[in-house]
C-alpha cells in the first residue's frame, strides 16, 4: 500500500494544510491534458483570421527577395496571381497589395497613384480575372508614389492635409474600378475616411469596404517595409506630424472614433505586438471588426532570433499571432500568413 504524502506546510501561523487553504480550487486540473486544454481555450487562431501582405514589382516572372525581410519577395503581377491562388488554396481569405514603384515614376505630386495602369491596379485586375476567390485589399497612401516618401503631398516642408485627402479619394475610385474589394487608407490624414466614403459612393462603389488604419503610430518598426516599397531611400524627414505619438493611447481611441463616425467598416491598429493595449481598448470601445498589422519589424525580429537559434520560430510565430486574437483582433495582417496557414491546416 502506498503511503499518502504528508500535508504540505505553508509556513503560515497554526501550520494550515495547503489543501484546506485551496479548498478544492486547483487551476491546474484543466491543464492536465491536450483535450482538456482545447475545451477550455479562450482564444483560437484560424486560417480565416489571416491577411497576407504582398509586395509588387514591375516585370514578368520575378520574385525579388527583400533583404531585410527573410523569405519575403517583391513579385511581378503574374507571380502575385500565382501566389494569391496558393493563398486561396490554403484558405487565406484576403491579400493586401503594396507596390514598389519605379523611382523614375515618383514625383512630388504622386501622379502615378492616379494612373489606372499602375502596378496595384494591374494586379487587382489580374487577380480578379484569375478565378481565385480571394479578397483584395489595396493601400491608399501616397508614400509609394512620392519623390519625398511622405504619405501626403508636400508644400514647402509641410504635409498638407486637404489636398492629400482629395488626391487619395481619386486614388480610391481608381483602385475600386480595378477590382479592389477593400480600400485601406494608411495615410493618417484628417477626414480621409469620410472623403473616401463619399467618393466611392458617388462613383457607384457603395459596396466597396473601407478598412481604416485608424491607430497608426509613428513607429520604429516599419523599416523593412519601407525597404520593400522603396520609400526608405526617398523619405525626407519623418512622419510624426500625422502618425500617432507612441506615448498616446487616449488620442489613438479618438482617432478610431473619428474614422468610425466617418464610415469605416473595419479599423486597424499598427504596429501590432507593441500596441496590444490599444488593440484591446479599441475592440472593447467600438465592437467593430478590428484588425492588427504584425509589421515588418516584428516579423524580422522573430526571423532573426530564430535564425540565431535563440527562439523556436514556429512556436514564437504562432504565439505572437494568437496574442492578437486574445487582445480582440478579428484578423491579422502578417508576412507569416502562408507559413501559419500551412501549420494550422495540419
């Protein structure tokens, strides 16, 4: 016969028995087995939660690696079509398109943004006519098209708000005409969501959705993205006059409130992991479809740490994506999307 273990002494006065103190409340019971942990799991990540950002480049049959984003490439339109078919087969519901614009086509007035034959528009049409049943999200901002790398138009040293908004309203119509399902203004100009909504409705695109980058911070985590779209080399100054101060949470919620009042169908917090508190507060306050962007710096840090053997890449990646769901995200834009989808489909 096995001798029962003696009662554990807690060191408290009167030598209380630990069992008496717990009074049956043992949190570890539900953690003992895989099936039990699955039953009580509060947050779940699915393939349907993933949006894959894709970078575009001119040419044919091109996959051009981005040095600061391991295993991420700029793709020519034909390769992007192939990639979106693969994403659709994995169950990924949407892709987000970002162009690397030839420097020769960049100018102070961002004229290429209004070209119906620009990279984004051609990619939209090609994806939509390829037979792939996948949503297409297009970025509305001027930084891929300006010679100065700013998200708006510049007069002297000032990023001018209202002319920039007017420019992007036209850009939105052009992208919708090309087949974009979701217009995603990432510029952080004041009033742009309302202007874009009016422009789309007036042009007959009342069913085109708007996913607003509502809480976009002036972050240090965007570097590799700017390499990918080519704005690192052109950026003059910084973006602190229109992107949010990383120190401000209440202001971020006021930005979200404005975008919601102007007609945003979905809102986004960017970056992701450093701003989980903003993500949580946004979802709690507005109960609107809310997304997070796991930005290029976040992706690059996980990949770099894994390459050095400091963390397990797969488990760290999945844990980071699950964190967004726990904080309230309805979906996540992530360069890990194809890898995560393959894991989830196992």
